[in-house]
């Protein structure tokens, strides 16, 4: 990833503080955010009854999300290049 593309991604981020003990995501929720933990601890709990089944599902989703993220980054790069051309 180029430095410029990384800057575009960082510009889309926001800082969110979370109180100790607060649940951010429940097991099974569909995610629409990506979290980076800057300080503190995270406790992750996965029910035992379907851990492997769920793990395989998560692997599939992570692969799809990785591809989607790469597509978003490529789009951001194209937008940047178009903007630079227009500014010339």
C-alpha cells in the first residue's frame, strides 16, 4: 500500500473510547466497523458448541472482506489519481 493510500484510509478513521467492561460486539453480530485497540485489553469470548464451524465461517468472511478492502483501496487510489489530474 502506498503512503498516500494509507493516508486516505487513516483520514476515514475515528477515535472511539470505550468504558472498561463495555461489550462492543456480540458473538454472531454482522460487523460494519474495524477496531484497532490502541491501549487497554480486549476479552474475546466464543461459545464452545460451534467454535470450529464458526471459525470456518469467519475465515471465509475475512477472505471476502480482505478482497473488498483491497477493492476499496484501489478505488481510493484511482480517485486520488483523477483528482491529481484535474488539479494540473
